[in-house]
């Protein structure tokens, strides 16, 4: 029984390690996935999500006709690539990737600029919430009705299984945001009260 208690005591002391791993994992995913947006296969992969989102579809020139121009990963059909060029698929993905990488960098600044890191994690939480909304707006998230008995909600297709993992991202972002905010407040309080404004002091003396 004592060894079990020791194991639980050891596990209880792992909270800081867990938080560090959560932040490192969050940064790794953001920088890696954001960087992949520079590649065409990844840019084309987000098209169904963007084209079906009422809040994002305006970024594309022709969001209504994407289904006939999707390339399987690893394939390059020239006609489909030409359509994506005209649709604005690649510039949008490049901008999105840059934003995601930026969020990762901001979150990684926790050791030196915890206030900035808190803002970064807040932005990641917002981005994850938007991503989860794709479960509602993107038909490709659910197994289609192709004649079988297994289709529709709650049967997630490949894109849906990818999106639902952002629930973990959302939780990780909120946890790291709170931790960075606490670190910022501790750092601010440790610095002591701000020096009085000399102009106000002089004005009061007059």
C-alpha cells in the first residue's frame, strides 16, 4: 500500500512537468503544422474547411466548386493545381501558416515574456474554437452516405477526426494561458510598485 501511495505522491508532483510538456507540445504542433502550410498538398487539404465556412469562404475566388479539384495527398494533377492557383488556395494557406507559426512563437516566449505568451495562448484558444466549428460547417467531417448503413453523425470521417483533436488544443491553450498569466502577475508584483510620475509630483507640489 505504501508503494502505491508513493506512486500517487510522485504523480502529484508531476504537474509542472506536465505543464511544460503541454506547452512544448503546443508549440511543436503550431510551428510544424503552420510551416507545412507552405507546401501545396497541405494548402489543398484545408480547402474543404475554408470553402464551407461562412466566416472564411470569402477568401477564395471560387469556393463552391472545390470538390472536383481536390488532389489526393502525394498526387499532382496539373488541371487541379491550376484551379487552386486561380482560387487563391496557396496564398491563403501561406498567410494562415504564418499566423499559426506566429502563435507558436508567442506561446514559446513564456520563460522570458510571460505576458506575451499568455496572449499567444489566448489566440491559440480562439483559433482552436474556430477549427472546432468546422465540425458543423464541413460535410467532409462525417462519413458520407454511399449506400452503407454507417454514415453521418457521430461517425467522424478522416477530416473530422483531425478537427476534433483541436478540443485538446483548446484545453492546452487555456491551461498555458492561465500559467503564463500567473507568471506575468508574479513578475509584475516582484518588480514592486511603479515609480511615481515626476510630472504629476511636480504638479501636486505647485
